[in-house]
């Protein structure tokens, strides 16, 4: 099928076949597999392979290795369109998730996790690039908020099904993984035939792009990746290990997160549009400092499960504000830099992720509260960096430190 420009797609195609519709379908397809995998993961690895804090740290280190090599997307898009690569990666994620329960051992879980992670991270890299290319700057904050809400809505359906049927129907890990992963793969495959190839107005550079004037964006990405790993690896693990949450209970907590995010994400998009990236990110990072300190308090003072669950929901809400980091880059970037910089930024985001989960897994065995104190310090560092974001970022006005020659 001959590619069609974004301008022609807006006038010649029905809404359900336009680029933004494809973004919504992909936003819904990805979390069906990934979020279900995440919801069952802690219980599955503890029951099937008897994981402890160190083991779960190593699993997430392995899971993040493909993110570190996301820069490889630049080489792949030399001969494969970004849109095609995104859908291929979604299929890989879906298929790997579907067969996860077939490998209930340390080696098996690590291997299938690596495969699914390649699909997830390459999809996320391309998806971020396509969002910033296909969505107009003026509409980006609100539209990104709605895309987050769409992903939350899809996950809500998956989690709701688990909560309602896990015990009553006696579901197995194998059945849930097969259904969720298979559905993601089928949706991605269908998109190959339903949607035409879309041509963005600005051809993307197909080489490594590292520009001095993007340094603050790179630094914020690095800190975001390091900080997020602590939450993803240890916050959910704490709910199972310390408070004994079962599958349907941890999934119910995720379900609450989704309902809150479905409501809050569009509002957060509007907040970014109104208050700007600087104020929004400062609010996010300060909130995360408080949340991580409170996580530490659970171990210091023996605070209970209700507070832990509340903090988990607040944590998710603050992380949703990270869409402001995307729109900050969209405002300062040259249009042709979006795809290669998305790949570079994803690699930078995962530098700490390669070693941090495993290293902190050993620290977790000694002092879980210390892990969360480190996360609070990372959030505080991000707060300091966000102070350098201008109120009106644009090319040539990337930071408050002054003009940096465009190189």
C-alpha cells in the first residue's frame, strides 16, 4: 500500500483510520500484555521459582538490558519504517508474554523476560517518536494525556477480569498469560492490514544524534530511569513480600491505580498545557520525594498496609506527569531529530536500569528502607535539574543557563 501523508490522512480517511486512531489502538494493545505480566509477576516468580529480593533485582536488570540498547532502533529504521517496527515489536511482546508460564524456573523466566523486553522497549522507543511526529505541538499535552488514559482503560479491563475471575474460576498463570499476550499480538497484527503507512512531514535522521543543547533533557531522562526502576522493582514486591498480597489483591490495587489515572491523565495533560513543563515537573519530583520517604517510613515505624497502598496509588499519579518531559523535548527539538533522539534518550533512561535493580536487590536484603531513601535522593536531584527548565522552552532557549549554540 502506498504511504499517505499526515495532511492527506486528515482529509481523505475516516477518523478510525487516521494516525491518531492508530496511536490509540497501540496505546490500548501494549498494556494488555505488559500490565498483566506485571500484575502476576511477583506472585508468579515467588510461587514458581521461589524468588527473593536479590532474584527479583536480577530479573529486572535483565528486563532492562534491551532498553539500554534501544539506540539500535536507529539502525533498524534504516531499512524498516518506524510504524512497521512498532507493530513488530508489539507482536514480539505479545507472543513472549503468552508463553511466560511455560518456563517456571530462574533461567526460563530470565530468558522469556529478555525476549518480551526487547518487544516492549523497541515499541516504546518508536511509539514515543511517532507520538511527537504525528501530534501537533499545540495539542500534544492534552493528546498525550488522553493516550495515557486509553492505556489505563485497556488495562482496567484486563485487571478487572483478573480480580473477578482469578479465584472464582480458578484461573492459572498459563491461561491468563496466554489470553493477554495473544490479544496484544492479534491487535498489532490487525493494524498491519487496517492502517496505511503514514509519512510524517519531516524525514527523520537515521544516525546517532547527540546535541549539546539537549543535555538537560538527557540528564532528566537518566534520573527518571534510575528513579522509576526502584518503584517498578521494589514497590510491588514489597506489597507481596511484606504484606502478603495475593494475585487478586495486588491486581485490585493496580485496578485502583488505573481508575485514578483514567481520570487524572487528561487533567494532567491540561495542567501541562496551562502551567508549563517546568512547574509540572517540579510538582511531580517534589511529590515523589515525599512518597519515597514515606515508603521508608513503612519499615522505620511499622506503618500499615493502608498507607502502603495509598502511597502506591500516589506514586503512579506522579509518574503520569512525566508526559511533560516529552512535550519539553518536542518544544526544543529540531523536527528531524525526534526519532534518533527518542532512541538515544531511551538508552540514557536505561543506563542505571542495567545495574541498579541487581545492586539494590542486595541492599534490599539488608535494609529495604535504604532503597527508598536512595529513590528520594534521586527525585530530589531531578527537582534540582527541573529548576533549569525555562518557562517557555524552544530551540535556543533549552535551559535557564543561557543560549547554547545549536550543534
